[in-house]
C-alpha cells in the first residue's frame, strides 16, 4: 500500500526541477492507500519529468493516481487497474440524519467538481499492454 512515509521520501529524493536526462523506472503493484500520498507521488513524478511506470498485479484506488505524473504508463497483460469513485468511511458520522448525509454528499460533489474534472492532465493518460 502507498503510505505517507513513501510520498515524503519520494518528494525528498526527486529534485524540484526537471531531470529528464535521468530515466526512472517504477514498478507498481498496490491496492492503494492514502490519496494525499498518491498526489504527492504523482507530483514528484511530474517534477522529475522522465519517469516510466509499469503496473503488475492488482492495482487500485490511490495506486492508480500515483502514476499520473509519469511520462509513460504501461501495464502487464496479466495486470489489473481499478479506478473507482472517491469513497470515505461513513462510520465516523454514524450519527448523521438523512438531511446531514445529503449535505455531506453535496459537499463531496462540490469537491469533485473542483478537483479533477477541470484538470485535463488527469484524463490524458492511457495504459498500454506490454
């Protein structure tokens, strides 16, 4: 799984400017993890400028976001890639009534419109079989 410490380490390793002369190959096999860490990893890949990601095994959730900053993305013929709508554990808010739950859903819909749908760089990547 992607962990907060992983993104912190990656952000320290990659320079703040592009290093396209040094190619980095990353193998990902992850069911996901923290979306915040995935965005940090994505930005570190983008900042580097010459990262190639290859997916093997089952990859889902935040693991699919992490690669979006890569220059090239590929997937093994036996690999799997699952993208899903954002989700959260609602047991934290087990005391919400129907109106409060509807309001929470409306807030998430506003967040969704502000993150991703208007950012075409997150829709451009196409995985190819290797």
